[in-house]
C-alpha cells in the first residue's frame, strides 16, 4: 500500500495555523472538505469522531509525528490529509515533544484492513528521521507530494 493511494493531493498544508490538538484536527478536516473528500455537512460529525478517538489516547506517536484517525460513515474509501505545523503543537505525544507532522486518516465504518495497513505504513515510514526531516522542510504541497512519492517508490 502506497501513501499516495489514499492521501488527497488537494488536502495538504505546509502551514498549519492551529496551536492546539482540536484546532489541528479541525484544520485537517477542513482540508478534506475543501478537497471534496468529505461533505461539508459531515465536518462536525467527523470532528466529534476524531476527538472521541483522541480521548481514548493520543494519536501522537512521538518524534514530532501525529496520526489522528477514525472510522466514519461519511467516507466510502480510505482518505487522508497531511499538514505541517512550523511551530509545533502540544498533542499529548508519547514522548512529550511537540508535533510538527500530521497525517489525518479517515476510513469507512466497516473497513478494518485498509485502515490498519495505512496506519502501519505511515508509522513505519515516519520512523525514518531523514523522511521526517525532509517533510518538515517541504515548502509547499508539491514538495510534500514529491517526497512522499519518492519514499513510496523506495519502500513498497
């Protein structure tokens, strides 16, 4: 599974403005709405789903990475948004460090396999310090896509 199979090219931001967990998740959901991956009428329901998942335990996995995720009937296929915070956000990370890189994953309610494969794929790739650093330095969405495509090709 490649990240570009489910990451919406129109749902990428290299300049997340939010300064807290809920704000970041809202901003990422808005990217999916703007990319027409999610109907704008579903944004609040999806936000509630994602925040309920965060209440179970933070999705920040350490090393400046957060992967907020959830299942929702507002999508028919696995979709993702990606954002970079230049300042870093307190996301209750396992290592206590701020989070700079965010992958928001939304899977259909009845899909376990693709959702888990995507989570595993993203977390495996983001263990690579060079990959994380390259993403953090990306100046625009085209640079992000290029970095992810290269990584997808290298590590299938």
